[in-house]
C-alpha cells in the first residue's frame, strides 16, 4: 500500500491515486471489507487495459492478484466441465491453461489483455464469442457489506460489452472468481470472416485448439497495437446500433457502409465511420487514431488522459456531423 503511486494501465498514461491496495488472498479481502478501511471512493483495477486515467484518483485503487484455476470435478460431466478461475489470473494465461487441459470454449478469446475478474464486467468478446457464452457464474463480494454473492449467468445481465457490473452494480462488487462451463470436445467456432479467411489462406480446414488460438493471435496483432509497443485501451468506441430506417438512409448515401443486422436494427462498424469521417491515422496532440484500425486510439508518446478525451471528442463530433450517429465510448474514463 502506498500513496500517490503511479498505477498500471495499457494506455501508458501517467496516473496516480491516494492509495493503492493489492489483495491476493480471500481472508485479506474479507478482513479489509469488514474493517471498514475501504472508504469511498474506490476503484477496482485489473490489468488497466480498458481504462483511461484523466486525473489523479482521490481514493483507493484495489488491485487483485489472487491466483488459481481449478476443475470443479464433481460438477463436471463427460460432455462439459466447470472450471473456476481467480479474478487476478491473467486472462490469456487462463485461455492457454484451458487449451492445455483440453477444456474448450475460450480459444477465440485468446490474447485479449487483462484479467479474469474483468471478463464478466464488459462481457469480453472477440471473433464471434463472448464471455457470456462460457460463463457459468460469478463469485463476488459486496464492498459495502462484505457479503458474498454468487451471480448466475442470467443475473449478470450480459449484453454487448455490458453487464450488471458496468450498470446498476457498477463499482459495488469485487469479483473474486469466475466459473466457466467449458466443453470436453472441441467444436471450433470459425464463422467470423477474418478468421475463416486466415485459416483458409493457411490451408487449415479443421484447426486444432492450438492452431485456432495461434491463428487468432496472428490476426489480432496484425490489426491491433501490442500494448508493449504502443499504448491503447483496445477498441475505444463501441459499434453503434441504429434503427433499420436510419441504416437504410445511410446505405443510400454510403453504399459501402459496413453494418450487421441485430435485433434492434443494425450495428454499424465504428471503425468504418471514423475512417470515412477522415480521422484514420490522424493525431491530435500526442494521441492518435491507429492507422490499421480506426476504432483504436493510441498513445503516440507521452500522451495525457486529457489529450485522449480531446481526440475522442473531435472524432465523435466528426462522426456525428457527417452521419448523425453518436459514438459511445467502450473504454472506461476515470
Ligand atoms: C490491445 C487491446 C486489445 C483489446 N481487445 C479486446 C477485445 O478483443 N475484446 C474485448 O472485449 N476487449 C478488448 N480489450 C479491452 C480489455 O482487454 C478488456 O476490457 C479486459 O477485459 C479488461 O481487463 P482488465 O483486467 O485490464 O480490466 P481493467 O481495465 O483494469 O478494468 C475494466 C473494468 O472492470 C472493472 N474490474 C476489473 N477487475 C474487476 C474485479 N475483479 N471485480 C470487479 N470489477 C473489476 C474495473 O473497475 C473497470 O470498471 C482490448 C484492450 C487492449 C489494450
């Protein structure tokens, strides 16, 4: 625990907090929660890969480093198995652990930065799979009372890059572990276009779990900046959903607009909108729109949180004035 220390985030922003608390075992967590030492405000920090720090945080940062992955044998069957992973596990280590043990379902989510504990928060997703597809339940502690609660998959209220932990229960629960329902048999999900194309061009028709993970890793780092090379929070904006009528109007003016039908209308590719509003590859101050994927804002070196916000605002305004579509941020602004 120390005060005014720099805190970790993949955007590489200089960030400080009054107090930084590392918790790595359950009795320590229970003790802190019951001692009332966690005065407001507080913030739970995983790998800091979905956050943008724009100011000094006047409160306590709680960082979980609990570890452990175990098969819940009695609750598993010949077809599927329940696997519990501690919140402090690095997400990608968990994926590789599952592949190594023949537990399937996490492969498409390989190489996403961050921790297991954050996966339910924004319903982590990539290449046609979302955390909600494999999460069985979430074990968490209420910060105000210290009470333990198990959230079923339904109770997590998962939606696109969203859950109850980002909504009405935001910052109220510390997720301590997550139980996943994984398959014993491997049924690869290779519907996603960029993925099926990459497998096809590698001459792989039915990939092994490792081949699938390797191919996804390769595709992913072909279009996203590796955090160790260039700071970012991954996709900075969500893909906006518009009513069908609005989409058809846009399609008349922009016949090559990229969109996918969803139950509420059409989900537009925010990267396409940003690129066609003229922002791909451009910078404002030391923050830029990534040249290979316009959905990602990047740190061009020494960038501040305020510069990220200024660029985000300029991009949002350009998209709004050209397409009458309002972009929402996926990254969490602190
Ligand atoms: C290069 C790059 C690529 C990315 N690609 C993807 C992608 O393909 N798909 C995708 O969905 N995301 C992607 N992301 C975003 C990010 O990796 C995910 O959102 C990830 O789940 C965040 O994990 P974290 O541990 O870093 O969470 P943090 O950024 O530390 O926190 C995110 C949120 O979760 C909360 N939180 C974290 N841990 C806990 C806990 N134990 N209990 C309660 N609340 C908690 C925090 O308070 C915060 O609100 C990418 C990011 C980067 C930098």
